[in-house]
């Protein structure tokens, strides 16, 4: 039996058992509670349920005289990659098309920094967007960033109630409330469940992170809209560092929310 409230990573595994009809009553209750609180996992479930029909539709496409169908080509490519042990290189999660406007004159400087770091990791985005503004990654995840950040003496680290993680507020706009944050989560740890009062854009600097159905590595980008409730977890084996731009501060749930009110 799993915990009554599974993590996002556990929920993804439970969805497979759910599809196979092998989910016990306690797991089913935990999964339903998790889905009620986690929009990204609900989206994943919706896609999970639509997948068989989409695969049938793709597979039923008629072959042309020029060769196999797109579905057959994709399957052949995937099988070849598995046989050869090839893994996708570079980031697999990219900024939304509208996010790139931040690099234009007058754009959002917080998002622009995240985009420049993403460009440093992502060859495909440099090829399509240009690499003039890219910030190449260094061996130390913060090495290349330091020239573009406020002095470390101005960073305000927050550690209490973060399951061993820590977050530094690097910059906060006094007018809008938007902030640039640097987060570090030890391997195998999960952030507390929190709600977003504005949009969040996050970029992984090093390590790996499971955020709902998305598995993120260095250079990967993810966006959460206002109202999103989630609790990302770092992969075991090493710290995960991320650069995060927030429109508004996050809001914790449970006792952490009460602690947040007392400390504010």
C-alpha cells in the first residue's frame, strides 16, 4: 500500500496500474485525492486516456507509395534508439513561443535571464532563435550566472519548512511583486505542496526534477499558471538547482501556510 497522498512520481506509476485494472482501494483513494489537487497530473491522465485512440488513428494511416506511414517511421526510429542505447541530447522541455518576447527590447528582464540560460544549454533553440544572448553553462551551476545576478551578500536565503531545500530571493520588484529566485533541493527530497498566485517559469540548472508528468534535466523549462498546486521532487543521487521567475509569491498549504503568515 502506498501513502494515502502519493507524490506526483508515485501518481504516474499508479496511473499505469489504474489502466491495467490492478489498483487497490487504498491506492485508488490516494490517487483520487492527488488528482483533485494536482492539475498537471490531471492533464497527464487525460492524455493517458486518449493515447490508445490516437495510436490507432496514427497506425491506421494508409502507407503511401513513397514508403511507410509516419507512425511506422516513428516506431522504427524509437526501436532503433533503444537497441543502440541512444538517449535524447539536450533539453526536452522548451519555452512557449510567446515567452521569447522577453528577449526583445523592453521585455521582462527576469524571464530574459532564464531564456538566455536555456539557450546556453539548448543547441536546437540556438539554431532557431539565435545564440548571441546565450549564457553557456559551467561546471559549477552558478559559475556562469554570477555575473548576471546581484552580489551574493544581497541574496536572502529561506530554509525553514522546505524539506531540506533552500530558496534564495535574488531580486524582487517592489511595484509588481515579481521575483527571481534560486532554489536548491537535495536528491530524493520533495518540495512542500504549494499553490501559485501568479505564473511561474522555472529552468533547471543541474540535477533532475520530477514535476507532475514532466521529468526535467539541466536546461529544461517549465511554466505553471496561476492556481497550479504541485510539489516537485528531486531525483535521488544529487542536488537539483533551478532558477525560478515568479509573478507573485507562492502559497504553502497546511501548517506551512500558518507559519508563513506568522513570519510575514
